[in-house]
C-alpha cells in the first residue's frame, strides 16, 4: 500500500538528465552554503559591523534584477547552455578566491568584490534549475521533481553549513576554499551531461522576428504573469517573504549567533542547519505526498505559519529554544515555497516557463532590501524588535494577498489548487 508514494519520490530519477542535474545542483548548493557561512563569519569578525554584514549578504543578490534576462536567454539560447556557463563562472570565481586565501592576500574588500561578481549570476541559478525541470519533466511529476530538487538546497544548508564551519575550525579557511572550488568544478562537469531543449528557431534555422529582441520577450512574459491571477499572487508573495522573512532566517543568523546567543562559528552552523533540517524534512514529505495537496492554498497558508514560527524564534534567548523554532520555521518555509514553484511551473505556458521563473527569482530582490533596512533598525532598536516588526508586517500582507486573490489561490476548485 505504501509503494505508490515511494515510486512517486523516485520517479524523476528515471530520467538520466534529471539524475545528472540533481547531482550537479547538489554540488553547487553545497559550495554556495559553505562559501556563504565562511565569508559571512569572516566579514563579521574582521569588520565587527552588522551593517557591513548585511551589505555583504546583499551583494549576493545584486544580479536579481537580471533573473528575467537569464530566463529569456535560456529560452532563446537553450537552458542547458546558460546553465553550464553559470557553473563555469562559479568555478572561476572560487578559484580566484582560493588563491587569495592560500596566499594570505584576502581582505574584506576582495570578499566584497568577488561576492558582488558572484551575485550577478547566483540569483538566477534557480531560474535555470526549474526551467530545465519544467521542460524535461511530465506535468504529473512536477511536484515530486521540484520537491526532490529542493532537497539539494536544504541538505546543502545542513551539511554545507556544518562542513564549512568544521573545516575552517580544524583545517583553516584555505583548505575549506579548496573544497569549495572542487565542488564547483564537479558541478560544472556534471552539468555537461544534462539534457536541454534546443533554442527555438524557424524551419530555416533563423530566429523569428519577435524573438530578435530580448526586451520583447521580457514584456511578453511580464504581461503573461500580470494577466494570470494565480501567478501574480505568487510573485507578490515571493517578494514579501524575501523582504521580511528570509533576512531573519538567512543573512542575519551570523548576527544572532554572535551578538544575541554569544556563540561561535560552530554555533552559527547549528542555527543554519536547524532551519535547513526543517526545510529538508518538508521537501521530503512533499516529494511523497505533495501530489495530493492543493498547491496555492499550501503556499499562502504555510507562509503565514512561517512568520509565526520566526516571530517565536526571535523571542528566544538562546540556541536551546531558538533551534527548535528554526526547524519549525524551515518546515513551514518548505511547505510554502515548494508548492509555489510547482504551481507556477504548471500554470505557466511552456513558452513562458523561463520568463515566469525569471520574474519569480526577480522577487528575491526583496531580500537585499530587507537586509539593508534591517541593519539600521537593529542598531537603533534590537534584533528582537526588528524581527517582530518584520513578521507582523509579513502576516498582515500575506492575509491581504489571500483576500485579494481568494478565488484563485484559496478556493479548492481553482486551477492553482489542482492536484496531480
């Protein structure tokens, strides 16, 4: 009786391309998390400034505004080509950083410069991941495929955070960066084996006139989202959680570890791992049972739960109470974000998947905005006051989004709540 859910979990791996993509994404995600936790702690220790910490975290999302462009480029040039080019870029930048660390030439300025260059590309990584899944995976397996794909990020946040902190503590930052560079290189090699749909062209091999302009494609994709209520609601909700929820459970955790809980880099690794364990648990549950759940209702309902758990986390005085709340927040985050991605892929037309996911990733721009605003607020008030304000605003606006598009995201018979 339990064979159906198990088969559904493993079904995406029947595709050879998905197997290589999953491994490539896992390697990239591990490298992302190790790099982020190492450099965040380095900036906080070297500069002793929460503002510079939030500024550093923000540099990782500079390229968010380019996400729709990457989506269009994938549509025009082929998602696989853009996907592989991005992985080659990560490998090159990590090799440069590795040399700076090994030669003792690393400074906060170099960290900001290289992180800014990486931030031009990194936010669009998910655009290409999901676009490749959308073009290779049957519609009935999208929830399972996106859930299993999400485990690459969640498991990386657990093991990458712990490994990054552990390797730095025992072997030093130089060896840790050698590991990061090798992970990026492995990801690039695996990416070469991913299957991609060829770029669209006319019978004679020339691009259609409408495809000559990237801006035409961007306008077309934006109009598609604007006139599809369930997609528009998801985009606004994505911006909201990036503005008010993700800063509290990602970029500001180094500050919580050092200044609120008075722990070290290993303690930071436990905090990151706690949130990510909850998210991983949520992804695994959804990969087995998500097909039977209404995606849009899950999306708005569990985003509200995420805010509640984060609010409680902000009131905790130490890791003993904070980590369990982070686990619950991560679980709720996964239950909200994975159905959002699956719903958007299913409700976007095949010709608009890259455009829609690009606009979805554009909403990540709310994260650096939220981080930059939080820095002065924390300095003038406190982390707890700032986090409480963010969660309150998030809950109120989530309710308003649900009311505004109630017929499209809450009613069970709405297309956005269609089950597989």
